[in-house]
């Protein structure tokens, strides 16, 4: 990966690559005698590139991951695409003007930006916190908590995605749950 990335341009001065994986075997034993088992592999692959031109420096990174086999992330088509994207971002940054300071609107699309949404309100929407009354959303079922037109779903059924599981920590099969509707 390092050699490939450095061959993209003489402006590439630093390449960092990481591959991390985790493998969990989960067994859930319920008080009623029910037994559930799940295997939960998790992979994260990342390429970061620093490019320099004159006195300017640009940094770009591209990462991907999910539930699956670590070896599927180190095939040439995957790591070369990741290196090209990290390089592209580093080049864009070399040409970019400084970002304006101050408050501004943020628009989140599907995918990784959902993590921001999850951290901002997702924990508060989890059943345990609502059942215990410790969530800011406790007791608000059926009331408007977001702007009209906003719908948020938690879909644990999308194959091979980081947040997808076969079963949750109580043994309940994953599904697509609407958390906020309109």
C-alpha cells in the first residue's frame, strides 16, 4: 500500500495504513432457559496520506470496515481504491481555502455520518434509558422531538455493516426500528 500510494505522485510524503479486527463469540443465557449464540467479526481498514506542494501540506484519509473477513479488506482492488481516495483528498486539501469560522448548518447523509446522530441523540433513544426514565426523551413518545419531515431509523439488518448484528444483547433478533417518524 505504501509503495502504491507513493507512486501516485512525488508530492506524497507520508503514508499510514492500519488494519484492525475483532472477533467476538457471544452466548446469551436467559432466565427462561433460552440460549442464543452469535459470532461478531468486526474489521476496520484505513489509509492516510500526506502530500506536500511548496509550503502547503494536504492530508487525506479513507477508511472502511464492517462485519466480515479481514482478508477481504486487503485485496488489491480494495486497498488501491482506498489509497487513491486518500490521495485525492490530500490533493483537494492542497488547493482548498481555509474553512470559515463560526456557526453553520450541517447536513448529514446516510452511512458514517449517522455516528454523529447516534452520539447526539441515539443513546437517549435506547430502550433501557427510557424505561429507567434517565433519558432526555423519557415520556415523550408520540410528541414532536425533531423538525417536521425528519425520520430516523436504526437498521441492524443491513448485511456486513458495522452496526449490524444478528441479535442484540438480550437475544432479540435485529430489525429495522423507526426511532423518530416525521
